[in-house]
């Protein structure tokens, strides 16, 4: 096998040596990065640039050449409200219902996600029986498709589902979980936490294992209580990892779409309609397809995410420096 590979590698070596002499060792790295940079530019930077173009044009035509320039009209339409806390007073009332639904969802989901992930990581970091098994169990939902997760829980929670069958058997009586707006929203938060908690648990577990054991041994010698070790050693040293988890969970929470859409379809009514679903319906599922309005909404979401991330990074740097 080596006898076949060696001549081939010598053939490849000739142009690479020539490039090395021409560009130098430092610039040669860009040759290897170029294919990835081209793909990243085509599928990441170019869509962002096109999004700006669509946000400032109107109509339902796909080609930019056929779309009239409307300036900031799409942004004005989205933000035109008498009272932003009352979606009924807004020109795009569904957009603001989606905004407030997303705000409440992210607040609850990220809070529970980070809290339970930290608690689970602390437990799994201890010397317990079958630790590897439990780590796999908590991570398993992350491997499932979001649509599969949604359909499994929809099967459990529908009126004739498994949970109601159990409640009927116990005499408690079934509940229309997916028809009641409050329950549908609460279950959407629960399912999202259940499906993604293992990913953040794994990150926090890696952060916990990176903390030197010598620090805990010194704390034991000083007769520090477990609570004091947690609050004075574990949490401060875990703060950078916690920031990563918080930023990732926040971005993922705002981008929630597929699980909830397959689970409730945004209902009942607009109780579980979130901002990404609004963008999808305006740009692709509705008639006419308002690409400009959808693009403007997506840019507003991106701006909010950038600002929130910068605030979190600033607060973290302030805590470290202070």
C-alpha cells in the first residue's frame, strides 16, 4: 500500500514546494484555508448581504432585479405600534405577539436550561455508580432530530395520548394539554429543556473537570464546607464556561422553531408562535410571500442577539476585572 501512496505524495509535493517558495511558509496556510473560506463566504456572508438587499425592497418577486426599492418601509411596518406592550395596537400584531412569546420563552427556557444543566453536571462530576451510563442518558436526547422529539411528546400529550391514559387510569382525568394555551406554552419550554439540556451539561462537565483538584484539597484542609467550596471555588472558576453556555443557550432559545412548530404549529391561536416561525410564515409559507418583511424581521432579531451577547461579554469582563 505504501508503495502506491509514496509516488502519489511525491507528485503532490512538487506543486506544494513551488507554492511554498512563491508565497512563503506563513502565507501557505491560506492556500489550505481557501476552500473553506470560499464555502463559508457563499453560504454565510453572501446570504447576509442578500438579506440586507431583500429587507430594503418590496413585492413578492424572488429576483432582486424585479423588486422595487422601498428603503426602510419594512422596518417601519414592523415597529409601527401605539403601545409596543400591546400587540393589538401594532400594525404587525403577529410579529409583536411572536416577540413577546419569544421573550417569555427564552427567559424561562434559558433559566431552567442553565440551572438544570449546572445541577446535572455537578452530580455527574461526582464519583457515583454507573456515571458513564447516566452521562449517556442525559446526552441521548441531543442526538434525536427536533422533529422526532416533537412528535414523541405530541404522541404522549395529545388528548388520547399516553399521559392522559395514565391520568384516566388513576382517576385524575385527562387534560387537553395542547388545546390550553398556558399548558401548550409550558410544555414547549419543558420539551426544549429536555431535548437540549444534555449538550450544555456536557460543556459544564468539561469545565468542572478542568478545575484543578489541588484547589479542593486545599479547601478540605482548611475545613471549608461543601457550600463554601461551591460558591467560592467551583462557581467562580466555572464562570467563563457558564458564560459560553449562557450565550449559546440564549441564541438557541431565540432561534427555536422546528421543535415547537412540529409540536403545536404555533397554536393554540398564537400562544406558541415565536419569532422564527413568524419569519418563516411571512417569507415562505404565506401568500403573498413577503420576503422583505421576513428579511427585516430577521435582521432585527440578529441585532438584538448581537446586543445581548455584547452585554453578557461586557458584564463578564467587568466581573473579571473588578
